C-alpha cells in the first residue's frame, strides 16, 4: 500500500501544531511552559514554510524559516533572562504571581 | 553544479540601507566605547545617540523616492519616508528626556542607548520594506530591544510589565508568522506587491484563506497597536515603565505599525472582501469606545493616558478602515499632532517624578498628586492643562485638527455613522482629560510640599522639549497646512 | 336750561398749540422726577406744592387746548419722534388733542390737581410724602399719555404706565402685607387683560398694517367683519381689566388698601375709566360689530347690578364706594355697548367729579376716625365735620341721580338709550340698580353722619380736615351739581368726532314718564335708607344677617375665595410640581443618568483588566477565535444556510 | 483701520498675556482700562459702520489651511455689530463689578479677558471652523470661572456645563463637516466660508439632517427645553461676574447661531421644523416661568427667568419675518443688559448676607431704598413694561410670531402674565413687608462700585426703551437681507409661502 505525504499533510500538521501551541498558551500557568508553547507555535510555522517553499521550489520560504529560528532564539534569550530575574526576586515562575497591576 | 551568482555593488543600492546601518553602527560604537572604558558619564552616550540619529535622518532625507534596494527588500516609498522622519524626530526628542536631573540608573547603562538605537533601526526596517520577512525582522528587533529597555527601569513593576509585554509579543509574533505563512502558501511570494498581484489576478480566491491570514495579521498588529481585545498589555506596560519610555511607546511603535498595517490592508479593504471592512469597523468602534470608558474610571494619570492613547489608536485605525487618500494622509497629520501633545504630557509626568515621595501606595501619578497644582506651580499646571485640553481635542490646539480631518474623511467616504461615533467618543474623552484639569485648577492641594516637587526632575533639555511641544500645540493651526500637504503628497506618491 | 357763550377766543394766537400739548403732557413727569429725586429723603412740604402747581399748569394747558378746539380750532396732532420701527411696523410717539382726548385731559388734570392739593394735607404725617407725590404725578403723566396718544401702541404705553403707578400706589404702604398683596393682584390681573389688548393690537397690525388711529379707522370698512369682531373682543378684554369688569373685578375692591387720594384719583375718576375711553376711542371698530356691542352692554348692566348688590351690605366705607364705582362703570359700558358713545363719555365725566368727591370725603372721615373704615363704628359725625358731611351729601345725591345734580343727566340718558334700543331687560336692570345705588349711598351717609355717635364707644376723637382740603374739594362739589347743565354744549363739542346718537321718534313722548320712574325708584331707595337708619341697628337685623343672601353678598359672592382655590393655589402647586418632580426628577435626572450609565459600564467591565497574564493571553486567543468563527460563518454562510434548511426540513 | 476686527478679537488676549507681568495690586485698574479700550474700539466700529450698505463690512480674509479650505474670514453686519458691542460692554461692567478682595483676583480678571476674546470672536467670524473654534474655546475660561470661584457644588456645575455644551457642539461640528463635503461635491473646492455656503441650495432631506445636527449644538447653548438643566446649576454656582457674562453674552451665541447658520443655510428645514420648535419655545416660556415662580433661591429664579426669555427670543427668530427676527435680536441685547443687571443685583445682597434665599430677606425697601429702586426698574424691564428696553424686543418678537399662528401666539403672549407673576412675587417677598430678619436691618445701601456698574445699565434700560431706533435700524437692514436670501434659496413651496419675499437694497429704494 502506497501512502504519499503531500503538501496538505504538512500544512495540516503545521496548523495542528500551531493550535496546540495556542492551546498551551491559554492553559499553561508556568512561565517556562508558556515560552515553550510560543516556541511550538513558531516552529509549527517553520514546518509549513519549508513545506511550501519545497512545493513551490523557491528558497524564500526556507529563508523565512531561518529568520524565524533566529528570532525565536533571541526571544528565548530575552525570555529566559526575564524569567530568571523574576525567579530570583519572587522565586516562583507561576503566572499568577504577577498581578500587582490591574484595573 | 550551480554557477556563481555575481552581484554588482551598484545593484545593491546600499544607500537605501544606509539609515538603518548608521543607527546600528552607532549602537555598536557605544557598546565598543563602553568595552574600552567603562563608567563614563551618560552625557557622552546621549550626545552620540543624538548625533547618529541626526545622521540617520540626514541619510533618510537624501534618499530618492520609490526606490528599491538591497535585493529589493528595502522599499523607500512615500509613507516609508514620512514615517521614518516622524520616528527619528520623535526619538530625538525622547533622547532629550535622558538628561533628567535625577540619576535614574537605566540611563547609566550604555546598553540602554545601544538598545535604543537598535530599536530605532528596527522600526525603520519595519516601515521601509514591503517584504514580510524584513518587516518581521524589523518588528522583532524593535520589540526585543524595547522589552529590555523596559526592564532596565529595574523596578518590580517594570519586570512584570516586561514579562507581560514579552509573552504576549511572542504570541503575536506567532500570529504574524502564521498569517504570512498562509499568504506565502497562497501566492508563493513574501513581497506584498507580488502577493497582491497574484491575489487580484485570482480575485482573492480562496477567500477563506485570505480572510484567515488577514485575521492573524489583525491579531499581530492589534497587539502592537493595542486595539481591544489585544490591548491588555497597554496600561500595565505604561504603568510599569518610566514615564519617558511610556511616552515613547505611545507614539513611535504605533506609527511604525500603522504603516505596515496600511501596506497590508490597503488592498484587502478594497478587495471586495467586505468581511475585513466589517471586522475593522467593529474593532475600531469597540477600541475607541471601550478604551474611553475604561479611561474614565482610572485613578492614575499614567494609566489614564494609556487608555486614552488606546482610544486615540482606535480613532486612527478608523482611517485605515476608511482607506482613502485623505484618510491615510489624515493618519500622519493626526499622529504628528498627537505625538507632540502626548510627548508634552508624559514629559510633565517625567518632570514631576521624584524619589521618596509616595502619593499612593500603588500609583506613581495618582490624580491627587496634582491637586491644586496651579497654586503651587502655575506655569506647570497651565502647561499640563494645555496638553490635556489638546488631547481632548479642544480647538485650536493640535489634536483638534487631526480629529477634524479624520472625521471629515469619514464623512467624505460616506461613513457618517462612524463620524458621529467618533465625535461622541471625543465628547466622552473630554471628561477624563478635564478630570486632571479640575484636580489641578479647581481643587486645593493635599500635599504640603511646595511647587518645586512638580519640576524636581526637569532639566534644561526637558524644559526645552516641553517648550517645543507646548508651542507646537498652541500654534499648530499654522503647521496644519504644510504637514497636510506634505503628508498627502507622500501618501499619494505611494499610491494609497 | 342752556348757557350760550358768545365770546370767541382763538388760543392759537397767544401760544402755539403743540407747545400747549407738550406742556400738558410733560409737566406732570417733570414734577414726578423732581419729587423722585427727594424720594428717599424726609418730607418737604415744598415738594407737594411744586408738584401740585405743575399739575395745575398741565390743567391750564389742557384748558387752553379745550378752548382752542371749542372755538372751532383744528385738531392738534403732533408726531414727536419715532419709537419702534422694524420691518413694516413703524410706531412713533404721536399725540393728538381732539375733542375726546381733550375732554379726558381736562377731567384728568382737573381731578388730579385737586387730589394733589388735597394730598398735601392728607399725607402730611406720612414719611413717604415725597415718594407719594412722585408716584402720583407719574400716574398723571401715564394717564395723559394714555388719552393723548394717537396710536394703539402709545395708548398701551399709558395703559401699562397707569398699571405700574397703580401698583406702586396701592402698595404704597409696602410694609402692610395686605397692601402689597393687593398691589400684585391688581397688576397681574391687569396683565391678564393686557394679554388680550396685545392680541388685539397684533391683529390690528397684521390686518391694517398700521397702528395709527386715523389710518386704522380709515381702512376699517375694507376688513372682513369677523376679523373686526375678533379685534373688538380682544380690545374689550383689555378694557375689562382696567375697568375691572366681571370677572376681572376683584382687584378694584382690594385696591382700596392704597391711600384714599389714590382711590379717588385712580380707582374712581381716571384709570378705571380707561377701558370706557378705549371703547369710545375705537368706536369705529365697535360700531361695526353690534353683537359685540350688545355683549358689552349686557356685561355692563350685569356688573352694575352685581356690584351694587355687594355695595348694599359692605361695612367698609371705601369698599362700598369702590363697588359703586364698579357699578357706574357698568353704566358707562352699557352706553358704549349700545353705541351711545358720547353719553358714555358724558357719564364718565360727571361720574369722575362726584365719585372723586365722595372718595375725598371718605378720606376726611378716615382721618377723623384715625383710619377706621367700619361704618358701623361711626355715626353722628356731622356734628364734628359739617363741611365734609355737606360735600359727601352733595356727592351722594349726584350719584343717586337726583335732578338737577350731574348724575341725573348722564345716568338718565343711559336708561333712555337702553329703553330706546328696546333692551328692556337692560333697562330694568339699570333701573333697579339706580334704586340700589341711591340706597347704599345714603346708607353710608346716614351711618356715618347721622344717628348715634357710636365712635365714642371706641374712644375715637374725630376732627375736621384742614380747611384747604375742604376748599380743594369744593370745585368738585360745584361741578357735581352743575356739570349736567352743560349737556348741550358737551354734545355739540364731542359729537364733532363721535357719532351722534339719534333717539327714535317714539321716545320723546314717554321720556317724561321714564324720568319719573327712574327718579321715583331713586327717591324710594333714599327714603328706605333714611328710614331704616332711624331704627337702632339699621335695616339689617341680626336675623337678616344670618340669611344666605346676606352672607353671599357679604362675601362678594365668594368670588375671591373661588379665585384663590381655582387659580392661585393650583398655580403655585403646579409650579412646585414642575420644579421638584419634572425639572429635577425627570429632565435633569435623564442627563445625569446617561453619564452615570457610561461610568457604570466602565466599572462593571473593569474586571477585564485583571492584571493576570494568562487571562490577558486568553483574551487574545478569544479575540482570534471570534474572528475565526466569524470568518468561517462569513465564507460558508450560504452552505451553512442550506445545511440548516436541510436540518429543518 | 483695515484690521480693526482682528485687533478687536485679539487685543484682549494679548493684554491678558501681558497682564501676568502686571503687579497684583494694580491688576484691576489695568484690566478695567483694557476692557474700556476694547469697548471704545467696538464703538468706533459702530461709528464706522454703514447701515445702508448690505452685506458684510470690515471683511478680512486670509488662508489658514489652504488644502482644507479653512480660512481666516471675519466681518460684521448689523446683527453681529451690536452683539459685539454687548459683549465688550458687559465684560467691562462685569470686570468693574468684581470687588478687590476677591481671592486670586489676577487669575479671574485675566481669564475674563480671554473669555472676551472668544466672545468677540464668535460674533465676528464668518468661517464655520473658526466659529466652532471660538465657540468651544469660550467654554474653557467659563469652566475655570465657575469651577474656581463658584459655590459649593461648583465642580459639578462646571463639568456639567462643559460636557453638555461640548457634546452638543461636536455634533454640530459633524454637521459642519458634512456641509463642507456637500459644498465640495457641488463646487469642487473645499470651503468653510459661510458666505460661500449661503450660495448652496440643498434638497430638503439633506437640510433636515443638517438642521438637526446644528440644532443640537445651538439648542443646548441657548439653552432650549429640554436641554436647559445645566443652566440653573451653572448660574446657581457661578460667581456674580460669571453669571453676568454667561447670561448676557454666552447664551446669545446660541440664538446668534440660529440666525447666522440655521436659518440662511437651511430655510426649508427651518420651515419644516417650525411648529415643533415653536412648541418647545412655548414650553420654555410658560413652563420655565412657572418653575422660576417656585424657586426659593433668588439667583436660580433669575436663571430660570432668563430661560423663559430665551424662549421668546427663539420664537421671534422662527417668526421668519423682519419684525420677529429684528425683535429677537433687540431682545437678545435687552435681555443681556437686564439679566446681567439682575445678576449683579443678586450679587449685591449676596455680598452682604452670603445667602440668596428669598425667605432670608423681606422689607429691604426700607433698608436699601436705592437698591430697591434699581431692582424695581430692572424687574419691570424684565417684565417687559413699555418705555423700558424689555418691551421693544418682546413686543416685536411676539407680534412677529403671532403672524405664524394665532393660538400659539396667544400662548406665547402669556409671557407677559407669567413673567409678571414670578417677578412681582419675588420682588414683594424680597423688598416689601416688615424687616423680620434682624440681620437685614443694618444692611448698607449700594456703594460706589455697585453704582458704577448699575447706573449705566439703568440708563441704557430707559434710554433704549424710549429710543431703540439707532439699534433697530441697522439690525433691520441686515435681517431683511437674510430673509430675502432665505426666500431665494428656499426650494419647497411651503417655505416660499411662509418666508416673505422682501426687497432689499436697490429694489427696495425703487
């Protein structure tokens, strides 16, 4: 039996991953996990981009993917930095710990 | 075996890249200096940044219009030009804030200034390209530096603000990426003009995908511009970051995002996909109204200003929704007018920043702080009152002309209902701006301290900035015509 | 009998008539201003003298004008200056001295001169002496303005002016609650009538395009009659206010709160007759609409009787005279309504004389009795104040219409007219009234001057008034006696501009009987009054007092009470309601309600900004999701609809 | 004097800025002299004004926002001339009336100078945007005056005043922009010049909507029932000078707006809405007069009474004939003088007793006779007694309106009754009767400053009541011009029928 993986499957996968990430964003209470969720979203996009660029046969998509990876990396750098400072001050990374501002 | 690609230097048109390069190299230089000799006084960094921004501005002005460069990722059209000018001028005024009399340590870090220059470059990239990748890179560069600058304020609240801003920013980035992925998938290109060529050829089919991608863009830039319901970071970030930075956030990132939104949505709005127009209409109305209503109930001037600037954003978004040349040039008119008033207001807050005195267990600038200010410090009170009236849109002060022009453009596009909503909203807005005026002029002082407390932080440069904005807001009526002509010229040049 | 004056003087040789007119008009206001300057300062006898002489000057000027006209001089009409001019409307300050107005001027200035002189004595002890004279001559000015104006708006100026002065003078003793109340009542009631007057003027303007008498009367035949009758009705409403005709009559009796000279001048001789003057002046208009005229006449007759009945029982000397004034005004309106304008004017003149006299006499009595007004506490006063008694007797006789006193001629003419126009009901009413009139006027005379000196029980020591006051009154007395004898000269004079009333042939035979009958009832009335006062307590025994009619009359038919219940109280309560309930609770509350509702929206949705990051993120995602759903609905709307239809079917 | 109007507008503001340099003690003489000069300039304007000439005079024009057609276009006709003079005159009176021991005297006086600029501005500009500009700007100083020198509830009152009027007028702004858009459609150029707009003939349905938009803005300012509730608060709380200027001038902006904007721009809509507006004004006249009768606070009473009089003014305007409109304009002036004087008079006893409650007084006539006399004159003028200034305008307005409707005319004329009722009863309760309250027994009569303010007003009340011609004539000319314009512009038959066709200028002389 012959099953070929077509563009649709990739796009489906990427969308599913993206929405998993989105789901993570709304349910996660742990800051670290939250960052992971956002990473998932970005990487989901990467899969899609690469698949499409392969489909069209031009490199723009892959280039885009690389840029996204780079950006994701720098985001992580900043994100973790913030997370560390917060943990130092409050030694928790729970989201509910930051609600001093409201209204 | 691929044959080597030879790229002639001329074809790069490096000049188009020059402005950003200047800003970035300035940032690098500052870092370098710090590396060689640390613990220098902040003044050197300030002067350096101002110099580089000036050079940047000069090179922007020297560019010729509608030129593409650097593998066509850079695209200098009218709005790119105009917005860069606005961004750079605003940044320069903002740097002046750094000359505060008190020593706030964020200004002691050279990194602060480096980041500032990087951020400026990032915004320039955003506006000066119609390539989704470049826009994304610019956007993230700017945002990431911004997060860091907020953190440098180094107070508990600023961390919280930064984390909130950052996290939501990450999600927004996801939205942007996903949206652009769909567009890429549809058209096989990341250059907006190509994308729209293809889409128009296909007359925007399959529509559902076009809509989905545009709604993700709405999500992404809705966050940047803080339109309801993506606005929630706004008030907290304003409260968490220093007044100066808050002022900056309320002006520069928004104009940059406006430009991008204009680029992306202009064709979509006229594409005949009326879902987009409908959604934008709803978003605009909700943003204007709700932000106004929330601003009514604030107890802190800074938070109030946060909500007010959200509502102003909604006001301007309507222009994008209308999408005529008049409305698009109205955006720039409005934003320039708004920039000066808002700058002035935040400058007053910044000037009144004083260590040690707490008027409120939570807020830095509760309304009570300004009670009876006219008795303690007449000139300051008059200035603050002036800025408040300006933001409220009382003629003949600057923002009024912006409002006038936008409402008129709404009417001319047969959005009379929208025009009336806009008008009523500015009537609601008057209330909370007046609230401060009333506290300053009609109430008696609560605190026993003398007037100097309101200007404790005012340095020469700050006073100069204040003077400039005050003067501009008052005599703006004479600037409206030139600005309008310039704006409509540039906008028309870029075909919006 | 019939005097024939055959010396012919031409005044205009001596002095320019327009100058005379201006003197006549403006010397009173000069006096008023002079007195006004010293208004707040203590009494200066000089003020009284100056002012009185100025009024006298005005009298002389009026007399001059009278002679000028009497000896065939032309009508004097001057246009002083423009007043209001807008659009097509142009109203000047214009004055005319024709036979009618000059007659009025003569009466007004004469009576007021006398009253001024009288007042010098009457007000001698009052701290508001100067103020009083200022007001009084201001009144004379307004009255002159009223009668001399040559257009309706000018008349309205005087009309309102006399209203103002009467307000000031009724409320002259402003510390008395009753006085100020009466003043306001008078003013407001007159205002209600003036509303009608104004409407009449509006109508005249929009249909005639002018307000000048001569131009209006010239066009009067070219206007549809229904318009004319509307104009007539509205003008008469105005007249009813000033002349206190039913139902706007209550203020006149209350106006007696003012000083007695005021009652004599304003509320007997001059101001109250302004309404009659208006009817006479606008006779061209009223003549065209006999129905309205008939209504006026009937109302007049009714008022004549109505007022007389109230006068029968009242115990307040001034109020009795006031009611009699009312009733006499009724007579005048009958004449006016029936088209006998010159007769109305004639009765107006004679009545002015004897009624003013009556009031001034009453003033003396009041002074004597230390401001006691209740006639039941008087009696036998003739012993102490013979002069006054004599004067008042003359006045009463004249009022009762006994030959050859003035009242006889004028009043009889009115009865004859009523009879001649076959309005026998009117005639009957007036005839009866004549009797009542005679009765109550002599009831007063008897109760005050004759019988036992009841005042002694109240420890009052009456004294006669100053001599010069009595002398001042004598001219009136003389006129009250002889005025009637100049009837023919009067007719010749006024009918130069007023229509002549031609009696039908048949009347001349029975005219003798008519006179007899009338005189008879008058005499009867007098005799009853006289006889009844021979008994101890007068005609009205206690048993009689307890019966319904007496109560009815004594309470003035309960009309003041009714007005208070039906108009004043509801108006006040309604105002309160409007303010407290409508204005504050509804109109204003709505405005605040809108604002509050906006604010509360904010408070209620504040929770959205909870500051919790995950809620923020959720909001973001919700936003996106909503957009997604809407997108899907939008794109697949038609297919979804078909699907739904499939489900439903 | 080509730029006399510009000078007239901006001289007070400049002087106000200079005023910050003047020493606190000598500030009052300074401001008084400034306002006096301003008054003289406006009188010179009158002297230079040619009432025979039709159309605007002293016109000045300059482009402000060329791209958008906003221009600096000013000029006056007979109507605006006297409102300008009224503003300058009443400002002078108000300034004189301020006592030297007021706190923050300097701020108050300089604020008044800025207010004067905006008032004069509103009456002379002929460009819609500029009109709106001064119109809104005038709220700010008034807000400050009420809010800073007012009574206990001053903040509430000032906010209410500001927000209410602002909301109304911003709707009017939308209307203006729409009008400009229509003009752009018609002519292809942007312009906010009223003179240009006058030439625009619109179909009825457009007129109706625009009329409504303008109406909201103007009616709230007047204020017309049911938008009037801000006024009693504003008057009740404002300091005397604030009330004087508010009643004398600011309210007139609304009625002036009707004559300058609504009528000539939308003649058909005017006729279309004639009856509803007439009914509203009748309610204003009768209802507010009754509310005034119920007041316990003398100042509130005067406030409500001025609403009632504004009703007559509106009626006069919507009579749409020269008699009515000329009368209403004269009534604006007379009401300005009389109500201003009445507020001053209330201020007099308020200064002495620090209460405005009528029940606190009584018998003042014997304590303060001269005060009582002047109050009496003003009361009579407000009641509309002939030979006082109050009668002329009232009579003309009513006579004008009566032509339109018999019944409504009669009801409107009821003002002479209801007005008399509240005024006289108030006068009686305040001045007549015995002095019961011992505090009143030793009140001093008017002092020099009060004479200085009240005597000129009294003289005007009498003189203009006897000889109104100098004002009526120029006004009448301009009014006729407006009406003939309306007649020419009207598109519907009904409007043509109701608006008289008047010959002006050359035709009239022929």
